């Protein structure tokens, strides 16, 4: 399998996990604000920053996939 395909699949997986985690953090935070479960903002920020980090990783993988696709077009196989 080409490296660009592997990077593309890794980008899709990490992006989907990041989006699901971000929606889970936002939805869980909104549902539990009235009950005091998310009373500390530090916990909320660390969970949301983790999901944002997954999205940044997905973008990085996708840029790597584009780069390797361009290299494959030119015949430079890594």
C-alpha cells in the first residue's frame, strides 16, 4: 500500500475521533452544567484541547498525504 493511502486513512480516523470527542465534550459540558459535574473549567479545557489536538493531527496527516501524492506523480517513491 502506498504511503499516501496510509496517511489518508490515518487522517480520516484521527479526524473522525477528534470530531466525535469534541462533540462529546461540548455536549457533555452543556448537559451537565446545571448539575455541577463540569464545575471546573480546567478539566473541560484539557478534554477539549485533547480533541482539538486530534484534529490538528488529522490535518497534519492529510498534508503529508497530499505531499506524498505529489511525489508519487513525479515518480519519486519514498
